[in-house]
C-alpha cells in the first residue's frame, strides 16, 4: 500500500480510500476487545491483529502530513473514551504540528476523559513541542493523577522545556515523579536546582540517582557559561562518603551518558575510590578521556587509589591502568612505576605500548635502562620506547641542565649497532634531542646494510641543528640506491637549510623516482634561495608528477615576480584540481589586483575544495575589493563548508574595510 500511495495524488479518490483503509486497520477489533475487557476475544484476534495494526500505523506515519487530513476527519473530538481515539492521538503526535496543538490540548484538559487518552495526548504534545504545548503540559503537573504528572514530565523533557524550579520541587517528594523532576531540574540552568539535586544522589531508586547525576553534570556546563560552575563544585566537594559511594556505583551504568556524568561528579567530589571503578570501562573513548581528567583532578589521592587496586587487578585492565598512571600529576609512587616497567615486557603489543606511553609522561631515571632495552623490539613498541626515552632525557635536562643527556650518553656508550630495531630507534632518540656529539655514529649509519637504519639516520641528522659533518654526508646519501634514503636525505637537508646542499638538491630534482623529486623540491622551497626559481619553473612545466609540481608551485608563491604571477594565473585553469589549489595558495603573497581576479574566478569552480581554497586565500590576502563578489558567491554557494569559509572571509574583509575608513 505504501508503494501504491507513493504514486497516487494526495487529493485523488484512490489515495483517500487507501488512507481510510489504513485508519480502519489501526482501529481494529483487537483494540476494542482489549479496551472493553473481552479478554478471550482479544486472545483470538491477537494472532495477527497487533502486527497488522502496527504496520498500518507505520505506513500512515511514513506518509506524514499527507495522511493527517483523513486522521483529523475520522477523529471525533467528543469521543474521549475509546482506544481508537487514543491511537489516532498517538499518530497526530508523530506527524502533526503547531496547528494540531489546540485539538490535543482540548483532550488534555478534559478531566472526564480516559486517563490513558490524556497520557497519550501529553506524549504527543511533547513530540510536537513549542510554547503552547509546554504551557499545557506545565498545567498538567498540577493534576491529581501521579501517572499524568509523570507523563507530563516525560513530555516536557521531550519538548526540551525549561521548567521553573519551584514547579518541580514539590514533585521530588513523590516516588513516582521524582526521576522525571530530577531530569528536568538538570536543564533549568538555575543555581537553585543544585541544592535540590544533590540529596537525590542518595535516593534508594537507581533511576533517580542516574537522573540526578546527569542533571548535575548538565547544570555544571550551563552554569559554567554563566561563571557559576563553583555552585556545583562547592556542593559536591562537601558530600559525605555515602553519596560518593552512590555516585561511584553509577560509573558502571549501562547508559554511557550516565557513566560519563558519574565520572565527572566523582572527580568533583574528590572520590579516589572511583579510579578502580573506571578501569573496566576504559575501552570507551569518552570514558577514557573522562578517566584521565579524573586522575589529573585527584592528583596524589589517585596515586594511593591506584596502588590499592594493584593486587586485585585483572589482566584485561592493565592497559587502562598504565594509561591512568601516565595521567598522574606530580610525583608518582615507585610501586606504580615498577608496575609500568613490568609492562614493557608484556607479550601484548598494545599493553607494552601503553606502558611506554605512561613512562613517556611520568618516567624518570630508573626507566631509562628498561626503555633502552625496549628500543630493540620491532614495530610500534620500539618506536614508543624511543619516544619515551627522549622525553625522559628532555625532562631530566630541564630539571638539571645536561642531566638527562649525560645519563643517555652512559647508556648508549661509544659503540652503536649498525642494523636492526635498536639502531633505528636510537637514531630517533638522539635526533629528537638534537645531540650534536652523536652526529659521527649517525653518519656511519648512513652506510648500514639495513635500509631502515639508513632512513632513520638520515631523518635524525636533519633534526640536529648547527653546522656539522652531517650535511656533507646527507649530500652524499642523495646517491643512495634506495629512494626512501634519498628522499629522507632531501628532507633533512631542507630542515638544515645549508646553502652547500643547493646544488646536490637541484640535481635530485631530476631523480627518476617522483618521491625523491618531491622531497628535493620541498627542501629547496624550505631553503628559499632565489637561484632555485628557474628550476622550479621548469619543473612546473615539464614534470609529470602532480606531487612534485605542487611543491614547486609553493616555491613560486614566494617569488613575487611578474612572470611567476602570470604562470600561477595560467595554472588556475589546469585540469588537475590539486595543481589549481596549489596555484591559488601560491597567489597569496602577490599584491597585484589581477591575482585577486584570478582567485575570484575560482569561486565558480566545479570542485568544492578548489572554491574553499580560493575563499581562504582571498581572506588572507586582505583585498577589500573582493567583498562584493564574495557576498554574491556565498548567496549561491551550495556547500556548507565553502559557505562557512566565505563567511569568514567576508567578516575579515569587512573588518579591514572598516579600519581603512576610520582614519
């Protein structure tokens, strides 16, 4: 029937007849049998009646407002008792709007009507929402029926209503309405709601406690925007141990929002015992983030709590524990450090990597030797260990000048391996630390038989500042048989910026491998020497690799010569959209007005990313003559991201225009 209705005109006779049939299917004999208490008859009909009625109702709802006129025609405003009326009221809530609120309010205020009908009407008003619906639902909060008060609370929450605290306070005294009232108090944005919600944290009903936890978490965010977050903070800082326990229990709640809110409140209550409760749930990324914030807030108290859970810790929680230890501020208990050090030998890669990451943040001198050994492990573990070792050495040198570097020199010794994971990772360590006295061993590693070691050594040499023999060695490595080594050498030469590497790099721009040519061009752009401009123009015109051309265009963007402006403008008409984007960015520093004209032309390009790049560059150039075309482009732009950057460009240029007019 839904397929047939999709092809029919809504004002045609077939459409109307089918809608009538569907409504008849909703108001089936089963509904009447159940309503009138004919249980035996209901059991006979229920074999197919319930699913059939649900299917009819589903089709009517999918048709939306097209089915609404017939539903309203069949709905008897005087019938305030039948199940059929209630079912149609349910549908009005799903497909109706502002125009149907008056009809629904009539049913809602009819105290002689069936209570279930009034409850369904409240739910429908909640789905439609709006000021008139909220006003009627607030009236229902004063009804004598607790069930109707409960439905009103749920409907107000669905409508996103903010109800006055004084109207909700009496409802907290009743068990039936307490949960709904607590949930609505959380969206009042009123400091007075805090004092009412805190006692609910000890309520006997878990649902009420969950609503209170969520409500307080929301209130803190809302009050924080009013600089009143301290109202929640102070209230939770003074709660007793029983309340802390009740909050802690909700960390294991099945609903993620409740769990996350409970973690946040446990931190505000300074409940160190909550740390153990968080561990089993840290696979969830949001819980993980909140758990780290909890540990940071607890500080030294979290230290003690983590030590307490060591004996009963299950293996699946070890990775989570290491992450939490890594978030600890200040001095970390040696027992926790020892536990993390044991994790370096864990056979599970993720656990060992987590141990490395924790030591990266809280490790000290005692962790340096174990991390040095872990640098010999293949894969991510060795790389994570290298990062941690470099971080510890840096941290120790900040505390005591040269201290971390001296300890590292003792560990490394005078003899380095020439192949394998340890050699690669040691290069990463000394490269990150920029230790010039280790340049000779890294230069020797450029001759290693291990390609990975040669790449690591080449990259590390580029991180060591100053004049040293590594520049000459890297120039020589541009002839290496492996393209990865040649590309790494190019990148490092660009970082070092030594002018003696210009000619070798210019030669590398003719390398047979595009990866190497791109790296060489990128290095020359970083060095930014005028003698390379001619070669950049040749590459743009002749090279068959988009990646290489794009890097060369970036170099041309710094020229500011008239011939280069002409070339960049011509590239804006390229068939390759990456080239077009690079040309647009290259026009950023050219002051000539025709550069603005070329960029404005790109605002009508077929690709959204090209239009986005052009708008961004127009904003950065600061040419206020582009304001008119930018406003016209935003008016017709279909892509949301492009409209956003166009708006930002217009806002910035409007500001510049106002500044220019002020003098």
